[in-house]
C-alpha cells in the first residue's frame, strides 16, 4: 500500500469517526446492535428482555416502533 492509499484510508476512517457526532440516532442503533451481538454471542438469553426494554425506551424512533406483539405478552414493563 503506497502513501496515497494510506492517506485516503485514514481520511475515510476520520469521516466515519465523525458520524456519531452528526447522527445520535445512528449511534444509539449501533450501540444497541453491538449489545445485542454480545448477548447472542455469549448466549445470555436472560439479558434479552432488559435489552429489548432499553431498545424500545431509548432506541431511535424506528426501533421504538418495532416491538413485536408477543413482547408485550411476556409481561415486560412498557
């Protein structure tokens, strides 16, 4: 990789690093996705209900409206 390619790669990384400041909803969605991935990878199903509650209460609007009907029937607080 030559110097110009390295410079371009760093420029792109800098642009990506600025996205969270410009779009808090995207940051929240990323954080929720990372947390869900950890729960799934570590097979911590017992943490899923609490994660779903956080996602619905504090996630970006499209996530907040994505509650499956069965979630409310599980006795999870709104």
